[in-house]
C-alpha cells in the first residue's frame, strides 16, 4: 500500500512539474507582430451620419375658414390630384377648396350637404412623390453641415439600393437629452423610387472632401502634446530599427488621416503592434483543464477601413 502511495505521489508531482514548465515556457513563445502601412494618395471624404425615417415633403390638412355648407365633393379617397385642382365646392358660392400641391387624397371626411366648421379637417393631401428624411446630428458636427450638401441614403428595406439627396434645412434650435444636444437636419431625396413613407433609413452627409491627399490609417499617427509623429522603420545590416518622425496632419475621418507635412507617397510607417502567440492553437488543443474542460479560443479580427466614414479635422 505504501509503495503504491509513493508511486502515486511521484506521478502527481511530475504532472504538476510538467504543467508549470509548460505554463512558464508559453509566454517566451509569444511575439509581437508589428504591421506597417504605406503612405497612399487618394480622396479623403469626411461625412456626418444619422438615422431617421421617410416622410413626405408636403402633407397638409385641408380646412375651411368659416362655417359653410358643402355643395359638391369632386374627389374620392386615394385619388391623385394636381396642384390647383378643385376638390370641394360650397353652396354659398365662396371659394372652393383646391389642392395646394399635387398629391394623393389620403383622408376625406365630408359629403354633399354637410355643414363644416373651421375646426374640422375635411380632407388630407399627401405628396408621395416628394420625400425626405430628418436625422439628428450631434452638436459637435452640426456646424459642418450646410444647406445644399449631398447625402447618401440607405433604406433598411432596400439595403442593396443606393439613394441620394440634399440637405434642405438645418434646425436653429437643438434638443437636449441625457447631457447631449442634437439638431434636426432635413434631407430631401432626389429620386424616391420604391421608398415609402415610414421606412427607416441611414443618411450620410458629405461635409468635406479632398482629392490627391496623402493618406495613412489614422492609428499610425501618435500624439504627444501638440505634436504628432509616426514611427518609420529603418533597415541596417544587423537589425531593423525605428525612427520617430514628426508630421503635420489635415482632414481625418474614422479610418484615415491626411498627412500635409513630414512624409511622402510610398513611405512605410509602423502601425500599433499586435501581440500573438505562435503556440496558442497548440495550447488549446493539448492542454486540458480540470474536469476534462479545454480553454476556449478566439480570433481577434479587424474591421474594414472605409474612407467615407464620419470624422473631423485632426
């Protein structure tokens, strides 16, 4: 019995020793991979984005200005009418109700012989061919938005279809909520096509653009106080070293930044290092946890960088 007890203790001790050796050895095989990027020339776009829903540009309740008796109703519900078309006449010969714009009769609550008052909505007219969306823009970005700027619009109902529009109105007063002020920006859609009132959309307003700009991924530029710099790799016979190089920058969005001084097209700069382990996969396959459990593994992925995302001057 003592003999088997001693053998069991030795086996456990060797197992623990092997585990400790493996645990200590693992970090030594962890290495830092330093990615690089080349200075490229291209077009940098700065955009301000927001979400909203589709609504008609023109939608109006039709009412009378005094008590009148209806003589004749000349339209039916869902009729399409033209601007200036006569819709309802009155027995006293006063001015009839006409369409203030072209559209569709979406409500009709009056019949021949009815007496109507100024408080009563007799009909509603909606123009489904002229549509817009209103998005909320952060107070830090609204100063960049101007009437007439172009916008790209994506509808959730038609994710593969692109729509365009123009900024037609910017609210003079903002809405304050949870410590943040936002301003309503109206975008009129150029060709609504299949869009319908009530659909949700994402709009991206082009507020600034520069062609033939020298561009780097934004994470390549470091900052210390008022100075900005990058790390440029320098090869020698013995090793690769890095040189800190001061730069000046211009426009930037969430992915790219413009280099105005300090670098030339084609120069290579370092990006922040990514630490990986060459043995991580083998470790996941070979090292078991108590109870037969294996440690979970994962992959750290990066998102695709786009030059049309929102941003600001950096």
